[in-house]
């Protein structure tokens, strides 16, 4: 039985452009068979970090590890990489260039042609293999780019905004393909501005801001670090909560309020709410958007 791929780890990655430090001591691990979401605003350093992982940019300090040892060019050649700036040839037929890219990765022509045809079919492009890339819609060009990154059976995937421009059907197809790779133990790192999608798909998250890691961990770990929010309903109204110490009122609508509770305030506020005719005291799980805003503000 083939051995599953190891973990991909970055330790203390730093990259400067002139006097600006674009990536500042960034460290995280992408575990085998896990999907890690890389989120941050434009200019946060996500693309620069991915380029250093892939050897496209020189690392000024820090290191990338593959299976606990420094990564090599041979290791990187087996990765699947989708850059921010797409790199396919607009005037070349779709199937021809996928076969060519597969051969560059060490595949035989026949194996590359078979796998390219399979991936195109899976993306609903089975009849477009002879078409020039530029004749396809932008969304379909994106699908071809994704196919190029998956073609050679990569040992790891580093994908920069892979879902950008895809319709919901194409997103589902892409997710299915990624889950196939996850079942094989492949570590997957992808960046995205679609926080709801990251929240739904990822096993762990890395939040970057101004080149620094602001938070990293599983969704559950990050949510547990977030503010303790509750929905509290009392009769006849919940306005009394505005005067409670340790309570930050985020919203009040008649008898119902959404609040943040300071550490140690939970039991006291619950007891006070009972005295005010408590009808609801529900903890609210923060969304990824809430966590992102909290750690980057």
C-alpha cells in the first residue's frame, strides 16, 4: 500500500521587498489529508508566502519543511500549484497544453492525455479539448487551470484563490476533486476571500494580516478563542442589560439582546436574567467572519 504524503510546514518565513517586510516570521503546518485555509486582506502576504513555499521567490529567512526535512526542488516538482496569475497559453488547444504540462511533470503522453480527458469531463469540458483556451469563458479557463494543477497526481496542493470566478456547480466539482486528494492523504493549502467557503471546507485556518500570522488552528479552536456572545431574552424587555457590568450589548430588539460577556460574568448575568423574566439564554457560535474581524482589527 503506498505511503501517504507527509506534512508541509513553514517555519519563520520572512520576505522583504526593499524596506517593506511583506511576510514576517510566518509559521504554520498543513497536515496530510487536511485542508488548510489561508485568509487575509489583499496585501496581507498570502501570495508571497505561497510563492516562497513553491520556490518562486527567494526566502530571506526561515525554511519550508516537507516531512520534517528541508524541502527540495524534486519535492516541489511533485506539488500541484495554482498561482495567483494564471499561467496557461491562451492560443493553445486546451487538451494539448494539459498533455504538455503533464509530460513536464514526468507523465507519459498517453497517461497525461487520459488523465486530462478525465478531468475535463469531470469539469463539464469533455467536448472542449480541441478548443483554444481563449475561446472559453473565464470560469471555464479557471477549470482548466485547476485541472493543470491536479493532472500529475500531486503530493501536495498549494492553490492561490482557486475558487475565484467559479460558479456554484464548478465549486462543487472542485471540492469533490480536492476531497479525492484529501482521502489519499494529500495536504492542501488554499487562499480565498470567500470566508463562508473556507469556513465550510477547511479543517484548519491561518489568518494573516500585514505579513504576520494573527491566528491559526482548527475552526473549533479559533471559535473557542473568540468573544463569548449570547442571545438573551427577558420579559418585558432586555434593555436592563446595558447597565450590567461585564456586558457589551451589540444589539437590542425589544425583549431580545445580543451581548458579549466578559470572563467571569456568565453566571452573574444568568442569575440576573432569571430575575428579569428569562425566556432565552443561548450561546452564539462566532462565524469565521467574526473571528477574522476580531483578530485583524
